[in-house]
C-alpha cells in the first residue's frame, strides 16, 4: 500500500472522528482486500455449489441459464444502494449506523439486530455447508458420519480456527482473504474447464429450457426414489422458476462485509463501495460461467433433478477423472473454509460496532480492542461461540417434524435483506436533507440512488414471497414472531436505555473519549 500517504490516513481518520468514533482498529486492508473479504463471503464455490439442488430440482437448466443472472441482479440492487451510503458514512457499524442517522434510534437498533441475527446464522450455515461438502467429498475416507455429534464437532473446530486467525490481527486475515479471492477465481476457472472437458455434448439449449421438478422425491441412500424432495410441494412452472432464484439470491450476499471492515480499509470512502459492487459483479460473471458449464456436463436434467442436494457430487463423481476430482474437492473445501473466516470478521465487526454504542449486553467487554492485535477479541469469540451454539441447539430440535436448523436458516436471508433494505429505504427520504446532505466521493447521483432504493423495496418483497414458500413456510411465522418480539423488547426496555450512535452535538462531546481510546491501542 505504498500509495497510501499520511494525508490519506489523516483524511480517513478525520472522517471517522467526524462521526464520533476513534481509530481503534488498524487500517491494514487495501482496496483489493476490501473487495476480497466480500468476494470470499459470497464464495460461489460455497453457496453456488452447496445450494445447487434448489435450481436443478426446481426449473432445471433455465434456473441457471436465466435464473442465475436475474437473481444476481436482484441481490446486486441492494449492493448498489448500500455502496452509495457507505461512501458517505464508512464505519464498521455499517447498516446499524446508517439506519440510525438516516432514520432514528429505533430504525438503527432494528437494523443492527436484523443484521446481527443474520450474520450469526449465516456463519453457522456456511460452516454447516462446509461440513456437508467435506462429508460428501471425503466422509468415507475419514469415517465421518452425518450425525449431530460429528456435525457440531466439525463446525466447532473450524469455527474456532477461523476465530483464532481473526484474533491475531487483520493483517493475517486480510492476507488469507486476499488469497481466497485468487483461489475462488482460479478454482472456478479450473472447474469450468473440467466440466466442459467432461461434458458429453454442448447442448446450450438446456440452459434456457424450463422444467418443473417440484414435488418429486429424490434418490435415497439405498438407491430408491424415496428421498425427501428439495421442493416437497408441486407448484406451477413459473413458481418453480421463482424458487430456483433462491440459488443466486442466497449465494450473492455477504457484501456488507466491505462496510463492516471500513475502519480497517484505506481510502474507505471509495474502496468500500467499490469492494461491494465489484464483489457482486465478479461473483455473478464467474459463477454464471462455472454453473453453466456444470449444467452442460450433466448427462440429462431429469436424472440430475432426482439427485436433489447431492447433484454436484453425483455429476462430478460420474464424469470427472478421480485425481482431478480430488484436487478440485480440496480446493473447493479450502475456499469454503476461508469463506467462514471472512464471515467471522464481518460478524465480529458488527458486534464490536454495535457494542461501542451500548447496543448489546456486556457492551464494554465486546467493544474492547486488543492493544496488541488491534482486533475486537471478545467480539470475535462471541460471534464464533454464538454460531456454534446456534448450529448445536437448532440441529437438536425439531418443529412439526422439521429440524429447527432448516427452518431458522430459511429465515436468515430474509433477515439479512431486511437489514439491507431498511437503511436504503430510509436513504430515499433522507438524501439531500440534513440527515444526508452530501453524497460520498463514490457517487451514482441522487436520481439513480432513488431508483435503486425503489427497486430494492420491490426486490425485498419478491425475496420475502419466495422465501416463505414450502418447505420454508415456517419462515413466515418466525419472521413475524421475531418482529413482534423486537417491538416488545424495544418499547419495553431498549427505548429508554439505548441512545444510538453519536449525532450532532454528541459527536463534539466525544473528543476526549476518542483521544483516550486511540492512546489505549497505540494509535499515533
């Protein structure tokens, strides 16, 4: 980062001070690192592979050929809106801070809880996905079984490793997520080439052919067609296509990590929005090419749909050379591990930022930054422990015969996108007012932003509708129940206690507090 001058650093710190916060975290992330952390969490080698069954057992080839770019566009709309706000307000709190200053204390607090709940469950879900990938690729070799004990122990071990790396400083984490960015791109290219080389023919029409495999059982372990359907309820062809959109929508998320690491990124007002948007663009393009090549490799869509969630391993095991297959599996597994690493970073910065404004229990401890490593150590380990506990408890409980884990994870993306759309919608009304008087240096223009905000609200309605369809119909009750519980907690307790981030005169009063906090961690 030789082009990062003292004047650049001074400007970054002044922006942070102007929002009432100290430079406690260390600015060690380049513009590429900021892009890489979001790109690593999106990780087309994680969600793009582990969730393939949603598409192939939905509308078939068209779910990839047409659905992938459409779903990525829907998700990318949120990235554009958040990017514009992040340029004006580059803080680790990100969505929480924006929800407060563009709205009020309640909207900020609600943004924080929605985002935090989503991030913790996403971390758990990513590492559970990594377990199932490892189980499918190497389970028989290492004697791993799909049991609660093996699943929770596996998730606990890799989550602890990810937290430990984060503990030792953003420098090490940034190097690994930088490597992850290159690894994802390179592995996606290799997988694409392998799929095309293994394809029996290049039937490109398959990518634009609609099918409807909803309601159909899948191949069970004993080889009979008695396995659970990916989509247990038979629906219309149009609805099957909409359900398939969950593959790209579920995959292309996590770009808020660029905002959560704002205070560790150089030239944040420009680097952060660029990191968000470029991570979505690159993931969309490389993911599309990779998944289209996979669809072309399939012997036929009817047999692929019968495999359900196992479609990736079924196709690769049947079509790809054994040595090449093993190398691919190792590379994909490593990418998924680093995806979880980047997610721990994002979760911990959200916990840290919310806590420094007294938004969580034990906030004083959670907001403390290590003077040695310049990381929020307590926040890192708290996020990791909560994710493991989430996986453990929800995997052991069933609701109406369905594992609670599956039900809660189905709500996760709804919570995440609600936390995205809230500040974006507030920005629609606030832009040009005293709450948001000036656009940041990354500027799409007021008119373009307002259009993006409208599209984000429409996209949220689409995501919510799709997200509560069977077998995720419990997601509606859980989401509504959470919102009711949130209202009770806010009006019963937090409304009187929580003051929100510093705004107006409160910022000036923090001058001595900011100086003391920076001195405590050795910030010059």
